[in-house]
C-alpha cells in the first residue's frame, strides 16, 4: 500500500510542483482558490504517504514512532488538507456533483480524524484503529477515484456514440464526478468490512455452557450424571 501511495501521490502532485498555472489539471476561480488547492494537494500528499506507515506492525510496535507519525499524519496532512480542501470543493468549477461528492468526504476526513484522536486519548485502541482505518479510506479516495473513473469510461465505450456523440472528452468529463463519489464510497465499504472482520476475530469465542440439571431433567440410565 505504501508503494501504491508513493507512486500514485507523485503522479498526482507532479504537475503542481512547479506552481505553473497551465500545468494544473483543474481550473481555479481565483488566486485564493488556487493557493487553497495547492495547500490541499501538498498536505494531502503527506497524509497519503504517512498513513500506510501506521499499519506496518514494526512501526506500530514502536509506540513513540507510531505517535510521532500519527500526529504528523493528522496535523500536517489531514487537518490542513481538509481545511483547504473543503473550500476548494465548494468553489469547484466542475459542478454540484463534484462539489457535494468531495465536500462530504472532506468533512468526514476531519470528523473521523477527530474521533480517532479522541479514542487514542481515552486509550480505547480498538476504536482508535477503526476510526483511523476509516480516515485513511477517505485519504485513499484520491487513488481509488482515479482508478475507477478511467475504468468507467472504458466500460462506456460501446455507448460513447449514442450517449456522448462520439466525444471521449464528454464521456471523461461526465464520468470523473461519479468516480469521485465512488472513490470514497468503495473505500469506506472495504474499511468497514476489514474493521468488522477484525472485531469478530478479536471477540472471545463463546464456549457453550453445559445445561444445568433441573429436577425435571431425566437422569441417564444408570443414574450417573457426568
Ligand atoms: C478526503 C480526501 C480528499 C478530499 C475531500 C479532496 C478534495 C479535493 C477537491 C475538492 C479537489 C478539487 C476538485 C475539483 O474542483 O474538481 C481536489 C483536487 C485534488 N486533490 Fe484532493 N481531496 C482528498 C484527498 C487527496 C489526496 C490524498 C491527494 C493526494 C495527493 C489529493 C490530491 C489532489 C490533487 C492533485 C487535486 C487536483 C486535481 C488533479 O490534478 O487531479 N487529494 N481534491
């Protein structure tokens, strides 16, 4: 997962490294929007790469390292990236499906991060891990949505003439917002499955209690009750 995060994050961030307006894959409404987008992108990159380290058992075993990386993930990654990403979503020039589809995970990013931190402070480590898994599922939307959208475009090739007048650009433009929604929905479903599977494995197996003998219970032949 770390390798996927580093490669995908680098591909995503590369066009913005030179602060060249023309290299941006999306247009901004004004200078403030552009600066917020850049803050969002660079801090999101930190979250994307730091997140998987927290699931490496060797790092988790070293509590100090886990705590330092966790704080960097939340306070240098998720928090600034979400605070910048929420207005960026509201200002998006790509229409209401993108705006709402990214506002919801942006807010959920802050909420799940806060709940994860609160659970850690209460030393409820099972809840902390579950909230962190949900939080990273939201972070990883950047990767999943960019995998899902091209797949959806490919799936629509047979209908590209009838629905999009043969325009691949129109198909891509219409499909990207759907990919943005699916990116976080798919990730949250996977996270929820993993969390439940982990919880059911951790739950102690209930040992069947032997039935209590009541007066009415017929004694086995021979009279001995084992
Ligand atoms: C909950 C997580 C995230 C939310 C809510 C979010 C939100 C947004 C929003 C609203 C936009 C502008 C989209 C538009 O106007 O069309 C955007 C763009 C962008 N985001 Fe995020 N984002 C998240 C995670 C990430 C992560 C982890 C990265 C990794 C580096 C990332 C990298 C980018 C990039 C590079 C863009 C510019 C568009 C592009 O070049 O494809 N985002 N994001």
